[in-house]
C-alpha cells in the first residue's frame, strides 16, 4: 500500500482540525484540541470530539518533528 501524507487528505476532510498523537495515529477534531499536563503527555484531547476511524484505511506518514507540532487547521475557501 502506498504511503500518503495527511496533506493529501486535507481537501477531503470537513472543516476542523487534524493532529497526530505521539504513537503516530492521526485524528480529526471538530474543535481545536490541546495537550494538557500529565493526562495527555502522549495524545491530543478535546471533549470527545475526536474521530480517528476515517484514517484507519490509509497508511499515513508520521509527522516529521515533534508530534505536538502536527496540529493543522482544516478549512476550505468555499466554507469561509
């Protein structure tokens, strides 16, 4: 299976946020997630707004650099 980047999927995603956890799994969030203290030292949190199931069928490359820098806002010109 060909490995893609999260940037390949951005045009297909709903408005929101995407981010990679420390373990390399990507998630989509309706509102901006955050990392906070010891409870989330390895992943993003945000009031149960995470959906990562849509990414399971893709082989997405890990973010290069610190996982905490992987947060990307998803927005499309036609939605603004």
